[in-house]
C-alpha cells in the first residue's frame, strides 16, 4: 500500500482493519484454548498419564462455528460487520444471539488502522503501527477473558519492536533496548514490592513482558506516560466496577487492557503528550 494517495491509503487500511479484526476474533477465542490444551498435554506427559485427545484446532482451521448449535459459518456469513447486520446479530442455523463484541472488534481495528494510515502515511512506521495495534487488541481481549497475556504474542512483539528500531523507525535502538529492560524491571519491582507488603500477587508476568514490548517499540522515555495512563484508567475502571457493578474487591482485574490502551495512545499521540507534560513541568 506504500505510494497510495492519502485518501486511498486510509480507505485501504480501514478495509484491511475490518478483515484483520475478523481474524483477531478467531485469535482471541482460539489461542487460549490452544494454550490450555498444550498445558494439559504437558501435564499428562510429566505425570505419565495418557495424552488427552482433542479435535484438531489452529488459528486457521477448522472453519468457525456457532458455539450453540455447531453451525459452520459460511463465507457470506463472515463478512465483517455486514454479515452481523444482515443476520440481525443471530446465528443462521439456530437463531441464537451472536455476541456484539465480534463486530465491535472489527470496527475498532478498522478505525485504528485507518487513523494510523492518516497519522503515519506511506512510511515503514505504518507497517509497524498496524502490526502493533493488531497485537495489542488481541492481548487486551484475551487478558479480559482469561487473565492471560500469551507469550506467543508478547515475546515476538518485543523482538519485532527492536527490529523496527534498528533504523530508528520510532526511536533509537539504544532507547528501545533500554526501554525493553526498563519496562520489564519496573513492573517486576512493583510486583515484588506489592507481594512482600501484602502477601498477594498484584499482577502477572505477562504484564511485565507487555510493558517491555511497549518500551522496545517507543523507548524508555515513553514508559512514564504509559504507566501513568494505564494506572489512571485502571484505577478509575476498578473503582467504577466496585461501586457501580459491585465487583468483588478480591477478584483480580486484568491490567493488560489498560497497558495496551496506553500503548496505542503512545503510538498515536505519545510524542505530543510527552511534550505537553514536560511543558507543564518546566
């Protein structure tokens, strides 16, 4: 898509976002299942028990099905957003409701892809931005569903961020390496400080890796903004859940979605926000 006229580039990336968003729905649903099956196989192997038998499952096969009746989703039923509206949000096979989250993820991905195209234009940074956005959307919803941040996404995200910064796409390589280390260590220290103080685990190791990935993409200078934004939004949402939704205080709230949201903000508006923040201080 490099070399396209700006309006065409934004339109092309928006359509691409719809298609990628549809695939992300598959990733969000299937990757935790694949991880759990792998853990069960490892446990069986370690304990000397027979290997459990599962239906073959990957990110590309079998075809998506209705969770209620098993109806296989055809191509015409899988057009992003349009199919959901045409089917009025219900399965063609059994008529049971289809979660509105599917078209919302497709729309969110399309909007962010389109904005990234407008923000970065026909540059290598655009390719990185689209990859980064897709990864963070997947991580956010997987963490919200399962309180897991899969290494299959977070670890490659760290290395890809460093590769993009070999030529200084988002920051210098030196800042990126320091950012990856500082991102991991900062939350690792918070984790142990909280655990030693309260005897409880306040977050998981996946959060460390996600912040390390954000540091690898945008450098250590962006980490204070990311930590501030994610903590602020997380605190506000947590208080709202406890007060309005009567969320049990002892039930953990995943931190990954707030880190991911802050990471996307850092991608799209990080430099401007950092400069504004420094202007207020000095």
